[in-house]
C-alpha cells in the first residue's frame, strides 16, 4: 500500500503557500479583462457606484501581483500577502463579479498564512493551521456536491458538462455517462467527508484526483469554453489535495484543545461548514459558499425589448436570441466571452446589467422624442 507524500507539516505548509500564491496570480491573469483589461460588461460595485477608474485598477492589480510574487522570494511573507489581499479586496469592492469561487478559496486559504508566523518549534500551532486548510478544502468538495444535488437544474448542468464526450463515445456509452448524473453530487460529497476521515482518506484522495483529471478534459478551453481560471483550478486543487491529505499528515505531539482556542478556527468553521448550509434559502450569498457548480452552470438571461436590441452593437446582439416580439440577452455568455469568467450569481451583477440595458432604452426614447420635436 502506498504511503503517499512523505513531507512533514512545515514543509507542506511552505509548499501550499507557494501553490496558492502562484494559482491566484495565474488565475487573475487568465481573467485579465475582469480585473484591468478593456471591457464593455458593466461593473457591479459593492457600494453605490464604482469608486476606481480602470487605469487605477490596472495599477493596483500590478502592485498586488508584485506583492504576492514577492511573498515567495523575500522575507516578511505575511506582510506581502496581507497587502496583496488587501488590494484585491478593494478591487472586489469595485466589482463583486470578481469574487469568483476560485478567488474566494485561494484568498481565504492565503489569509490563514497571514495569521501563521511560520515558526516550526510548536507542533500544536502549525498543525492547527494545517487542519484549518484541510477543513476549507474538504468543505469545497462537500458543498459543491450538496448544492449540485439541491439545484433544480443540477442534472442539466452535469449533462452540459459531459457533452464533449458525445463525440468520442458510442451512443450506448454516452447514455450510460448521462445516467451517472445521479451519482456525481454524492461522489463530491463523499470526497469532502472522506478527506477528513482517516480510514477513507486514501479513497477520497484518489477520487478527487480522478474528478480533476476528468474536469481538465471536459473543461478544456475550446468552442464556447473561455473560463480558463476554472479549468486551471483543477490543476491547483489536485496539487492541494495531495499536499494536504496524502501520506502522514498528523503530528505526533498535537493536542486538539489548542485548535479550539484559536479564534480563526471558529471563523473558518462558520464560513465553510455552517453558513453555506443557508445558501439555498438566500440567507448566505452564493459567491461566498465556494459553490463552483451554480456559478459555472447557471443560465442567465434578461428579457429586452426590440428597441433596446436595435440600439445594441452587433457584438452585443450576438448574445441575444429572439423570444416572441422581444429578445433574451444571455449576459452570462457575454461575461464568459469577454471577461473569461462565469457571471457571479449576485443581485448586484444582474442589476448592473439591467441598468446598462435600461440606459440604452432611455437613450432610444430620448432620441425619438428629439426627432419628433425637431422642426
């Protein structure tokens, strides 16, 4: 029987910090238009209106990337990470659509390292921080499966995901693959639970790696798949699963009571094991549940009039489909194509798109009134 990765916990923590830092920087650069590039997709500020220009956002983005990369090379990693994450927080406040599930998970896990001083002489301390990282990652699998199971369109989302297999499998094989949609949520939930239970950990790690290999194939950027960050996070998560759960991960001299004395433990438990349970009832934001399924597979559209449609550019009309005498603007497809991410399921994002379209409607009405009043 394989013994897994043979690294002690301090070595694992150092490797995890590097993986998280590189993953966050690479994922942000893969979705550059979301953060600093040219875009026509409207901003969805957390406050009343955007408080930062695009060039200021670009400067802050460059600074945050330098700070995070500097945390790998220079001493004072905690300060570099804290400043880098603080800048990202400002950028997110200027557009909540930037709070993608991968960004949320990477950022929270990196924040754990802001609280960890890096000392290796206290096994209770570094083991406790290591366990916090395990809880965060395990909860992502569990709640991704739970939310997919609870979703009304969960099966449709799964069928859309495996559609690339249709061209390589026979009709009978593809029909069997479609039937596995019933099992997919329970596989994810088992991974989440199995990772934290020692007797089932080896199986859970193996299943997690298999899932990520399949997703790397199914989500390969081609056709209408532009979300590179979601595709890339499968590589990052596979590495994190191995480093966090493979091999001997329990320190010989560790007292759980130390973990229960950490305020950060209760914050992590609240954010990743308690509050996501209220996600379906609308009592907890979907983008704070690390819910990869609903963010990536939710179809989103706004009904617009013919007047608004005619005022759209040819580029924006591409994302519209006729619906009787009106049209449906698929703003998720617009966001996916232009910003290289899926639209966050947040009311502020929908409102920003609606306001953008309503402004075109008002402009059309105003132009009509001016034309009628002209001599």
